[in-house]
């Protein structure tokens, strides 16, 4: 009877999961609003522990602030003051740095911190999974409250999964297209006692939870090893999805050195995506030598470079003052040509079992944009009009439709160009319009279409004697001051929208240049639309960032 009751309970739970709100986790390489760090402190392991780690956190902050916000969790107000002094001493600009003051047990925000996901409407919410310090090995009560504390402070919806599942962020890797890669040892292990995350949970039950809450449709399970190290073999230590088609890992010899069983190596190398297409593998070495900390302690193991973190403009790679640092950095740099690899000295952190990815957590932009259109322009050449545009990233981009107008207001479809789907690499597109009217200005715009049919439009460009439609410019940008908008044509309106698409300011432009006060604007991304007064058509759209 007890077994029957247990079976029914699982079926009921799986049924509840299957019919609850579905969520998907954005890929780490998609655009961030910012990165979360939990700064080391003295209250759990003493001042020496803290002091040995400070330099790594300063280096991560310095590398990230140019491309995104850095959200620092400080233990208390005294620690916030101390951290601020450290950053000032290192000449790290604080414009993109903010603080949240919450007690923490340690620094591993990847494992205990907020998991940002999107619901079925595309809205960003925070998931608060259970955290028990890798099976109860250490204190964790402070760290377990961090996700809900952050969600409350941000005014974001929190999905409380504490009673559903213990899940550490470093234990799962997702390819962004429905595949989850993980070791059972860090999720489903039932012995010994200090490895247990989810007592009595089956693989089927775990898969149902991941399917609903992370948008997973296929699982690649490695057995892993319990008790080998603190995390019981987190996947992000030795195998990462570099992009939807590529896995970064190590050579077979290095994987064996890392402790990965041969059977797991075979499973990993045979992995396929949701279309059953094999992944491409890129290997990075372990360090050439066993790691020695910055203060001279020799550790009995080598270091992994796979535990890197993808920022908006940088990729933070763990470095160990080892001959293989340069080689690993170069391999990872080749994977992310539009970002800059920054080596982060993690030797002292590594003594405690972790690297860069373990102590960072990404917060995606509030609104998911299907593409990041870097530019769109055109010019006449030998009797044709050439259009060129580039995207810095794309997500579920089916295609572009090219539309043309003779007056800049009424557009018609003239051609279709296939998009790149989902990619974090820069894409270049061109199109030549040969069906031209003599001595006429031609106006063009792009309609970008998602696979689900959603549409967005680019700005309008005009081709006539190599002149664009406007000379509209915004400066300074980014800024924490007021902005100047110049090059405004006669008889136009200016509308400014926030990231949520909400109108925050409207101006009837009567001069070529307009000053706009940003005193009432919150920090974030804004869109400026230039609109014709006579027919209210959008002439051009530009962006600026309020720091």
C-alpha cells in the first residue's frame, strides 16, 4: 500500500508539472541586462579567505562593466563600503555597478542565486530553486533566500520551486534549443547522505520538472561521480554548450584525468541535438601543471578552462598562471569572435572548488528581442540599389522581408531573405534592387519575421545620391546626463519608448536640434522614433542607453 501511495503521489506531481506554466531559460550568450556576483566576506570563513578572493571579484567586475551592469550582493553595509573602496582603488568605474545588501554564506551565485527564465508570454521571471549546499556539506540558509530577495527587490514575479526540486545552476547545461546536459551524481544521487539533493526523486520526475521549468525536450544524462569533489561533478566544470551546435570539452585523456568515467565520455561524444544531429566538439586543455595558488599553496590537481562565462562584450576565462592559459584563451576567443576574451586569475578561488562560471549569474534583458540589428544602410551602384545590414545576434529569426516605397509612407514587398535562426555570431546580409524608377528616391525597410510569425520593422533608409533619409543623431550615448537629438527634419514628432514598449515622452520637434532631460528616466535602454507630422508614419528609429 505504501508503494502504491508513493507511485500515485509521483504521478500526481508529474501531472501537476505537465499542466503548469511552461518556462524557457534564455541562453547565456544572449544579451544580458547584467551579471550578478556574491562578493566574498569574512563572516563565514574569516578575513583571510575574503582577502585572498577580492582580487578575482575586482577583475571580473572591471571586465564586465563596459558591456553590462554588475549587480553585487554585499553581506552588509560595511562590506558594501569596503567593496566600493576596492573598486575605486582599482579605478573600476561604478556607473554600471549597483549593490544589494543581503547576508550570504558564500560566493557561489551560479548555484544558489536567481535563475532568470521567460514565461509563455515572453516575460522575464525569477525561479527560486531549492539549495542545500551540494547535499548539506556546508551552511546554506542565507544563500537559499537570495533568489526571492532579489525578485522582491526587482519587483519581479518569483516562481518558488524550493519544495519541488533542489537544483544548482552549475549542474545543468542547456543548448538553447531544448537539450539539457547533466550528471546524475549532482542531481539524483541518493547516497552517501551528504550528496543527496532530491531524496527519492526518479529520473523521470526530474525530467518532467526540467521540461516545464527550463523548456527542455531532450536529455543527455551522464552518470558522473559522487564524492569526488564538493559538487559531485557539476557539468560546467568539463562540458559546456558554446552555441546550439557546439560543445566545449576536453580531450579523452584530460576528461579521464578530471575523473569522468569512460562510459560518460562515450555518452558525451555520441550526443545529438533535438534533430539527432551530432554536436561539433571543441577541446580545451587542462592546465599543463597542477595549480599553485597566488599565495604559494600547491594544489594536487590541474585546472579547467571550460568553466568560462559569456558576457555581453567579454568572455571571462579562468586562468592559472600556467603555460596553457594562452592556448585556452585563444581557442575560446575563436568561438566568440565578436567578444573579447579576458583571462581571470582564479587560483585562490580554485582552492575552494570553483572557477569563473561558478560565481557569476546572468540576468537577461527584460524584453526578448528577436534580433539585434547592428546596422541597416544602402547605396546606389551601377544602376542598382544595394542594401546591407548586419545582426549582432539572432533568436528564432525565420527571415527578412524587404519592402520598398516611392514616398516613404506606403511600402510594398519586393523580396525575402532567409534569416540565420538563432545565433550569437555576427551575420552580414546584402540585397540588390534592380527594378528601379529613373531619377527617383527609393525608400526601404526590413520586416523581420520570427518562426512563430511575430514581426518587427527596421528603420527606413532612402537611396538617392548616397544620402540617407535623415541625419538623425543622439549624443552623448550612453549617458547619465541629458541627450541632444540633432538632424531632425521639419514637421516631425519625436516619441521615446522604454524597453517595455511604453511611451515615456513625446515631443513636437520645431527645430533641427532638441534637448531632452533624462531626470525622470530610469536606467535602461530607450527607443527614439521620428514620426512624420502629416501621416504619422515612422521615418526612423534610434536607440540610446540611460546609465
